[in-house]
């Protein structure tokens, strides 16, 4: 969940809780205040009636036993809410009243004085006030919500723009990042930190790239000299067989080291995305070219090639990288195949698949694409072929997977 959405949702939840609690408090408080005032007014009316009875005798006098329960105590006052029935235009109505009942002893006689006041108008008054205050509070919450939303959007706008700039940032462009300035201190501190970080990344990338290229170039020269001198020594007539074998071993080691150096340099260039050029390539033509290159190896193992090509299957990629991928996949299928085995090649616009007979793996499938992890113990194998393929796939966001079923290894590359 986005931070802005979470903040807004939290604000709505707490606003609703505050609204409900405040409305309840307002209603209960108003009800208590008005009821108290009403009770005071009823008590005042009762006192007036008592004074009238005491001094003026204007009211009819009733016998106590007819109207007062014997359980009532003299000089007792109590309040209650009661329903009062009335007939208006032949229609019976029930209306809620607040009632004060008082037992008074006046002139040696006991009186039951009852005063009532309608609660309907008070309830309406309480509801109107509560509703009015509630509407004001609700409008205030809504106003604050929208004002806060506008303020938050404007405040977060530079952040989202800078986030988009960061998503498009690439060390390959070798350009410093330009983030949008903001007047919010926290965001500006973040911008300054990101600027320093990206500048450091660019610097480290360029230094690493330069070091890799220089180291590879400097290593190739002494390796070439060692290889040349080894060849000259092997052609010397003054060497015995043991010396020739030792020089040959040196020659092969230098040759292997030179090949490893070129392979690692190639991996570094792929990781640094130095192969940017892309063009439409006919996949079938590349596969057929490498089948001709490896024809002697195929015939030596008596491997049967089964081709299932989609006509004019194309892919947009760098020609050199795609050439390396297909070369490594085909070479891998031949190298780890069985005598009199087979290779099935399937090409489409969406994927290319190489299936070959072979023994079960001793490694997990994912380990095949890790550098220097190799199934074969062949001396000329570095375990870098499929690592190069994986790096090219990562470069183009392709997917590659390996499976083994019914004595068949299958490597499928999804474009």
C-alpha cells in the first residue's frame, strides 16, 4: 500500500471515530443540560402551585386516599419520563413528558402536586443542535481532508518525479542525475544523498570498466608473448622429449589462461551493457551456421540432429550476443551428449529450445548458469558458457530454464 493511501485511509478511520464520539458526547451533554433545566422549571412550577394552595386556596382539594398511594412519604419529590395521552380532532396521540410528582403537607392536608412539561420540543431541540453541530464537524472533516489531500499531493509531487528519474537512471549513460528541487527539508536531504550515491556509482562503474579493459589488454600482451615463445621452444631441435612435453604443458596453460581472460572480459562487457546495438536477426540462419561449424564434432559422436524450425523466425538483439548464445547452447548440447545420441532444435519467434540425450545431472538445474559451476570435468571447460548465456538473457530480460526428462536435457530460452 502506498504511503499516501495509507495516510488518507487512517485519516478517514480516525475522523469517523472522532465524529461518532463527538456527536454522542454533544447529544448526551445537551440532553443532561436541558433535562436539568427542565427539572428546575418543573420544581419552580410546583413551588408556585404549593404557594397558591397555601395562601390563596384557589385549587380544588382532594382526599389523599383517593389519589395518593399509602407507600408515598410526605414531602417527597421525584422526577420521571411518562407518556401522556391526548385526543386532538378525534385522534389519540401519545406524547412524552417530563413529570415532577411532589407530596406536600399544606394546612394539615396532604396534597399530591404533579407538574408536566413536554419532552418532544426538547428532544427536537437536542436533535437539531446535535445535527447542526454534527454537520459542521463533518463539513470541517471533509474540508480538512480535501485540503490535506491537495497539500500532500503537492508536497509529494517532487518525490514521485524524482522516483521516476531514478527508475530511468542508468550507469551506461555516464551522465550525472538531475533531481527536482523541493522546499521540504527531508526530501531535499534525500535528494542530496541520492545525488552523492549516484555520482559514486557512476565513478565506481567507470573505474571498474576502465580497470577491466586495461587489465585485460595488459594481460593479453604477456600471454601472447609466452604463447609465441612456447611455440618457438617446441620447434627447437636441442630439446629432448621430456622438455618438449613440459613446454607443451606451459603452452596449453597459457592458451587456456588467454581464453579465460577473454571470456571474463566478455562477461564484464555484457554486465556493463556495452553491446547496445540491436537489429532483426533470422534465428534459423544463426543455428544453421553453427551446425556447420560443429559438423565435425557432431559426426565424431554420430549425433542425429532433428530440426523443427519456424519459417523466418526473428528476434531483435545484438548479433554478436545472439551468436554467442546459440553457439554456447549448441556446443553444450554436443559436449554433454551420448555416443549415437540426438539433438532436437526447435525455433519460433517466442523461444528457442535445445534438447539432447545425456546422463542425469549431479548439480541442480539453477547451478548450471553459475560461473565456474560445471557438470563435466573436461580440462578445457571453464564452466562459463552457460553463465554467458544467462548474462545475455538478463541483459534482454529473457528467461531460460533447464529440465531433464526421459534421458533428455532440455534448455529453453524464452524471448
